[in-house]
C-alpha cells in the first residue's frame, strides 16, 4: 500500500465531516442553457433567485445536479469523440465538465467497455481525483462511476484498485449521508464483480486500520467476499487464515465489524463441517481430530477460540431450538 493511500486513510478531510442529507448537490455556478433542456450528462438545471431561467448570462445561478442510475443512462452519441475527449474532460477545472466526463466514463463502461480498456490506466486515477473533490456533486458522480467500472471491468482493473478502494472506504465512513450511501453501493459492486481471490488480499490491510469506521467497512466487504470463493476456494485459501481474521474482528470497537465477523465465522464453520463430512448431529470416526471446537482451539489463542465457539455454538443452538 502506498504512503499516499495510508495518508488518505488516516486523515478525513474537514468537508467530509459536514452533514448533508440531500440527494442533490446545489452550487453557485454560471450556466447558460435552455429552461426546458434535460441534460443527461451533468444533468444541470439552472435557477436564479428560485426561478428557472432560460439564459443565466453572466449572472450567478445555482446549478442542481441530479444523479442518474446506471440502468437509466443512455449511450454516447459518438464513441470515438467521447473516448478522445475523456481524459481532458476528467482533468478539467470546470466541475460541470468533470461531471459530464464522469458520466461518459459510465456510459462507455456500460455500452462500449472495450473502447475504454486501453485508457483505463489514465481514467481511474482521474476518477480517484474526483472522489477527493470537496464538491459533493463531483464526488458522488465519481462514486457512481466507480461502481460502473467494477461492473464492467471486473478483474481487469485489479492493479488499479488500491487508490480507488482507499477513497471508497473513506467516503463510506463519513457523515455526509448521501455520499456515504453511494460509496457503500460501490463497495457492494466491488465485492460482487471483482474475484474474491484477488480482492481479499487487497482488503486485509484495512482490517487493521486505526480508523474504526474504515475497519468496519473493510470487514463488511471481506465478509461478503469470502462466500464467493465457494467451499473448495475457501479450503484452498485456508480456513485457518480466515478464522484468524474473523476472530480478530470479534472484539472490534464497532458493531458492524463484530457482526461481519460473526457472519464470516458461521460461513467458515459450515464449510469446515462439510469438508470434514461431519454435520453437527453426526459422529465422525475421529471426533477429537475433526471437531470444529478442536480446530478452533488448535488455530487460535484460548481467549479467541472461546469467543469464536461462543458465537458458533449460540447459532447452532438457535437452529436446534427452531427445528
């Protein structure tokens, strides 16, 4: 992990600590356009003194940015032009132009992902730059762009993931609700579309971050990713490694981390018992060797093993009572 990534994780910008419940970003910005024009890219509608006007001229207007879900985006008009102007648009000093370019990244990812594959290495750092932008409209549009990139490019962008992951963990951990919710959706997209065998090593360092909210979000991502390995994949990755990760999160400060750890432990217990051919109600040929309890005690410290067994035994007792 780079020094920049670590520095980003350990310092939340002051603008991220301001509360904002609106799902729209409203900013003072000159804008010239038709009153009836529905702009699908930056999606800007212009208002002056509360009244919509067809031409704001040189005066100051409030530009209201609406956010379009991926399924409602329309294709770009000209693929070649969009690709050629993409990097310059993303690097523009005009935030409206940046939003337009970000939405073009989304469109290209959805409709023409091959066209952008060769410049992905230039595009993603600029998306990260927009994620750091203090203007909420740019930041949220960049977050939505990240989600579409995950969906389109899957493992092709794994080498570019680290700075993107850092920012999404930060944004999902802040107090600005509508940005936080968008970042959480992007993290779900990441754990859905990026292979867990590649993603888990990227997530693991953040489980020990000194920011408890970062740890909580990383724990939730980790817990969602492990089941996607499947039974054989979990065995190959190492149940012993995974149980140590989950056990370390059981005593974490935030309840989200602890709940993610409990969910992961129940998954690991299920996989362990399936792989050893011993369901809870059956007797193995070598119960002392094969039992979940013995496995936990052999891989964890006494206190950690006790905590893990408490979690898994309570869940098992609940299943027996409910049956």
